[in-house]
C-alpha cells in the first residue's frame, strides 16, 4: 500500500522545537465542531511541550476551513490534508513519522482529554517504567461520569478494575500514549488494516520485541459518541473487524484449521444479528490478504506475557465462543460510582466514518 499524498493547510510547517515531549495526533473527517473541541483539549494540556498534528482525510471544504481557523498562526500545531482517506493506521503513521517528540499521543476527533494534566501524568508513567511501550487511557462517555461501552477492549472480567492500572496486550485508540522508541522498534501501524485492530497488531509486534503494554484507569478521555449513534456492526465496521482479526492471527502463524472456531463464532454471531454477508466477506478478504505471507512467530517470553495478561482473564475457548456469539452489538454503559472528571460536552457527535 502506497503512502497517501498530503499538503500543508494551516499552522506551523514543522515543529518549532528541536526537542519536545510529545506529538499529539488527531485524525479528522468532517464533524468540525467536535474536532475543534478535540484540538482545544489537546492544546490545553499543561506541563508538557508538544506538537499537535491534525490530519484531515476528506472533510468538506467548510469543515476543513473551521479546522484551519483553529490552528491558524500556532507554532505548536499543524493541519495537513491527505489526498485520500488512508484509514486510521495510515493517518496516524503519517503524523507520527513527521514528528519527533519523545512520545506519540492519539486522540479521537470526537474525544477530549478528561483534564489538562492527562498527558503530563502519562509521560511521567512512561518515564517511570523503561520497558513500557504504550499506555491505554480510560474512555469515559460524554457525561464524564459513566464509561463509554465501546471503549473497553479488555477482558470483561477486568471491568471491576476500570479505574485501576493493569498490564494488558492492547489499548483503545480513542486515547493513548506510545513511547517513540517502541514505535520505531515495532515499525508503526500496519496501514493495510485501514480500520479496527490496528492497536492490537502494533502491540503484538512491540510485545514480540520485549516491550510491555499497560492500561491506566486514572488517565481518561471523554468520548462524545453516544451508544445509539454508533456505527452498525452489520456494515463495513464488522467486515473490517473480521478481516483484520483473522489477518493478524495468520501473520503470527495461526493456521486456517486453528482459526476455524473463531470463523465459526463470527458466522454464528453475524447470522443472529443480520450481518452474515459481512462475515463471509471478511473471511474471504483475510484469506486473500494473507496469501503468500511468511508468518512470524512469538517467542516464549511473548507467549507467556500474552497468557498472563490476556488469556488468563478470558476463560476457556468454549466460554469465549459463547460470549462472542451472544454478545450484543451495542453494549449497555458501565456506570461505576466515580466523580466527574470534567464538564460534560453539550453536542452529540456523528457516527465514526471509515
């Protein structure tokens, strides 16, 4: 896959500092009001030196003009426009390679940092643990009190620890921080994934190289997409989810016979919820993507890490298969009794576009 073409739209041509703490990446695709709020939240982080990269992937001219106004004249922010929608991993890769901060943060364009100290505290956590590659943030709903039901990508058995810290094998893209050294070591994101599972794929490559991943429930972002506005899992999102997950497994040496239970689970779940065609498309597409690839292998330390920090929390294959088949497409919100970390947002955001 070729890298997308891009042009500078507004803000600085390049970072003003020779050295700084963090590059912050926001991908934009219309939703100008929400994206401008995300930009303000990123630029409002205190106690850090950083550069903000806003990468537009096809917004309407009026929306792009609003984004340009939000960063115009700023030495610490840059708005770029791509010649096509390069997907989530492709857009993040571009901004990450253009920057040179010691860490890379990403924020969804319908999210905001829960408070102005999130990045400072996250950077301190990275500095305290030299083996830590990335930190996933807690994803709160737009009210700042309850948890976003779509922002939990960890074993369900760990939900009672939503406000705590624990080792994990992935992170949620809505809000996270990656050590640049780990980013380079793992080779960034796989742009061919386009949408969904790109964080897990990156984490597997980092873990294979001896890095660790953590979830920090004391660091949070507020995500504005309400559950009723989420993209239907019977559409392209489900196709990408099936295709990419199988592709990743094949990249790491899983045979198609070994993946048969997972494929069966995808087909049964889709049949129950009306998305059988997308599951079939995803399985066929994964087969085509992996044709001729030379699978990699995880070493014993990486396999032990995955077993201790993911599989140990998920139960048997039969239990996981039942949970996958019967899990609803839109989950109910989890509402732990925690005080609000920021003022609630006022306007709902549109559905994620990919």
